[in-house]
């Protein structure tokens, strides 16, 4: 029997399920990884926006769109990109956004030998520490195993994936990304978009549609730390705007070991 046929059929079914009912797929994955954050259960109309693979030549355009629509984001940055664009990290932070750990290179983290993964993880951690630090980790390409998640936790990092991913790294269409996010975003979701490799321009274009549409529906778009703080019922110290979007709190960062209960 030609094994290629059932493999292709299986991939087609999985892809269709991801596009048609991503919440069901995320729920299935969450059960096997309760210590990983995919979304944060809540009733309030709040979502977290994450941008992967920067900083890049498109970062400033993305920052402009976020400022225009009073939205906050978590930028999961790559070490090699930080080394190429060090000035952009300060611009991200100055605009009120937060940084996340996305390893040194855009190479699937699960493909790295354990010792190399840990070495590269610590190297990226040192870079982030020089810019104020972070407590949020997203493995490169989204692939992970239990050992990686445990090591990240030992280093003070919570592993964060996402629940609404419009396949923008595979589908080069800002229109599709915009449609997908607006179709599937709900309270407590974590949105995943990308920059770098030409994707940032498409992300900026998609956000020009996504953000005003979410605002019309009564949603606030915040960082991952803000989302976790809100779900934990923490008082917010500072609002990013007059509309009450919450700021990250020290209490949220101190609660890393207890956050998996939010799954």
C-alpha cells in the first residue's frame, strides 16, 4: 500500500480542522500540555496580540498601526534579529509593548539537541535581561516537548503558544489573515502573527483591518502579561489609554508557577 496517500489525506483533514474549528484542535492539544498557555479563560472581551520573529524592517510599521488603534502586543523576538536591529527593541519597549523569548534563531526548537537548546535558551535570556528581561517563552516554530517546557519554567519562563493562528507563515495573504482572526477571535484568545522574511508588511496590513473590527466588537487588544493579569483578577496599575487597557503588573510576573491553572 502506498503510505503517501493516507499521510496526505491525514494532513488534509488536520489542516481543514485547524481552519474550520481551531478551538477544537487547541482544546485537544491543551489536554496533553496543561502547563503550556494557549489561551486564558475569561468572559471579558479581551485578547492578547503576539508578533513573532522580529525585530525586522517592518517593526516600525507594525508599531505605527498598533499606536493608531491603541493596541498593545507581546513581541516574541529572535536573538539573531535583535543583534541585527538592536535599536528596534528600545522602540518596542518605549511604545509600551513587552518582549518575549523566541530563541536565538528561527530553527524548530524541538530539533535541537537538549544541551544546545539549553545553551541557546540561556544566550537569548541574557539578551533579554539586558533590555529589562521577560518571563514569556515561545519555542521557535512552535514545536516543543515536555523537557523544554520544564527547563523554561526552571529558568523563570512560562511557555506560551496561542489559540488563533492564521497560518500567516504559510499563507502569504493579509486578507486571509484578517478574515481568519476576525472569524475566530474570542475572549481570552492569544493571537499569533509574524514579521520578518517579508511577513511584517502583511501583518501590518492585516492589523489595519483586524484592530478596528475588534474594537467595534468591544474588544481590548493587550499583551500576554496583561491578559494573564486580568484573568487572575489583579488590579491594574496603569492604563495604556483612557479606555482602560491594563498594564503588566509585578504580581503577574511573580505568579509563573501558578499560571498553568489558568488553562
